[in-house]
C-alpha cells in the first residue's frame, strides 16, 4: 500500500494485473484477514493501481473503538 485515505487507496503489486477482472474485489489489510475493504478498481498504471472503497448503502461505516485501534 503506497497511500490510503478514507475513501480509497493507491496500491503497488508485484506483478502487473492487466487483463484481470478487478471491477470489484476484497483487499485484505491484516495477516489474520480480520481487516478488509471491499474495493473497486479506479485506475491502473503498470504495477500501481488506484481503488475506491465500497460500502453497503444500508449500513453506516462503523468507526473503530480506541481498544481496537491499539490491538
């Protein structure tokens, strides 16, 4: 991950992903898989890609508690 914001991220991958269907995918943010974001590919430039985080329209975004952030 090169850069991250509340609504998206800039990622770098080891191998180019041209030709893969990445319209919507999950980005795993932890080794245990407990932190993830549903993403949509916005742009692709070789090994760098920009994604927009997708959220269910019927659920508000839950903010992490201080205890969760510390873990």
